[in-house]
């Protein structure tokens, strides 16, 4: 029999470490966070639903706990913030055992430790249906350093961190009952939020606009362009692809669309002035993280994906949209 709600909450409270910014954590009606002078508190909430964002037939609960933290922290990284706190709410299926709950919580606390974030509150309840996970993260950033989606200007370079399409390729393999390599499994089940990169871009005033890639380059870039009221020209031959992705691409060219629309890469897509190119290349070397210049921002509202031949490319799949279709959209 699974532990009761109050016993579970007490167990979580005993494990929750709190950082210096936390005045009140778990145990009161609200948490209380101290914000330094001239800093702003940034807040983001994400919902993860079994059957929509993950499938328990394909992922272990420890990895799911880590991912539940990372994908939320990624939103703070996208604005240059330092992560501070996380509120976690879960709807646990009635048939979940204590061992399953423990595995999930172990993953959550591993993620919290990785990003030095405090668990300061949340809620637990029983779900008559699937597993439901809701996380709210908060971070702090100097008021003059917050990077939004709306700061891109014509002539800016367009950059992306890491490689694209690996998580989408992993999902493609899972749907085909193909085994995953260690690399693809890590990229899909345990994505890394680019927190340090986001803070460096903010503190050193290197980026003009930024967001994280959760729904795919094609869809997320559209969000940035709309917020900045600009257009873009993306050179497809410049897209950073991992060796494993390239190997599969030699067999099936149609997989290329996963680099554009696959989603769940959680890399940072940002714009920067051309004068920042040398500094960004130095930062890439210093962090041992690839930063690729994939195009430029234009003044016209068009968004063009340009092939090496100069022709415009049109993906055959679309970016992920929760309300775009009634069919099952399980991301795993």
C-alpha cells in the first residue's frame, strides 16, 4: 500500500535542501524567496502528461524525474536567469507503488542537485487517470540583463547551441521499436538545460533575443520572429547535426525534417550582433559547447529555409502543437 499524502510530503520536505535565496520553503502556505536589489524574479510553469509528453513503456521513472526538472529549468536558461527554486505538483496514478514514487523523486532530486535548485513547495494528489506532473520554476536575473524573444533586429546573426534533431530521432526509433544508442537515449531522456550558457550570454550582453528549443527550430524560431517583428534566412547546410544523426541521414534523407521540427532539443536559439562573432566563438571553445551561426535576421517578415542550391525548403512535418490535432501526440 502506498504511503499517505502527508507522509509523502514529509518525506519530500526532509530531502529538500534550500539555497540562500530561500527564506521559507516547504512547510508553510507559501514559499518566500529573497530577490536582491535590481534583480527580477522570473517564473515559468510546464505541464507533463503521460501519453502526451512521455510514455512509461519507454522511459524509466528516474530519468523522467530528471527530465521534469531540466525541461523547466531550460525556460530560465532561455532568459539568462540563475535558477533558484522549483514547485512540484504531481497527480499519481492510484496503482503507483511506493517504489515507483521513490524512483521518480530520486530523479527529481538528482535534477535539482545538478542545477543547484531548491524544492520549495508543490502539491500531491491521486490521479484516476495518467501520471500528471506540473513544475513551476523561478530564477533571478539583473533587470538590465534579462533576454527576451523580442530583441532581435535586422542584420543580427542567428545562432544555436549544441546539435539539432537528436531527441526527435530517438523518438522516431522508439516508435519503430528500434533500440537507442547511449548518446540518443541521453539526449532524449535526460536533456541538459543550457543554464551556464544562458547566464554568460546575459551577463556579457552577447545576445539580443533568445529562447529554448522545445517544439523544434522551425516552430520556435517563428515565435522569436513574431515577438521581434522581423524575418529570418536560415542556411540549412549550417545546421549542427550529430554524427549519429548524419549517419541515419545517409540512409534516409527524409529524417532531415527532425532537425527542423523534431522538438525537445532544449538547446538555446539566440540572435547576436555580427560584432559578437569572435566573442561567441571564444565562448564556444571555453565552454566546450558548439555554437553554430545558422543564418541572419531580416527586416522583411518572411522566414526562409534555404538549401545550398539557393532553393527554399519546405519541411514535410510541422512543429509540435498541443491543439493542432486530436490524435495522440505522445512525445515519447
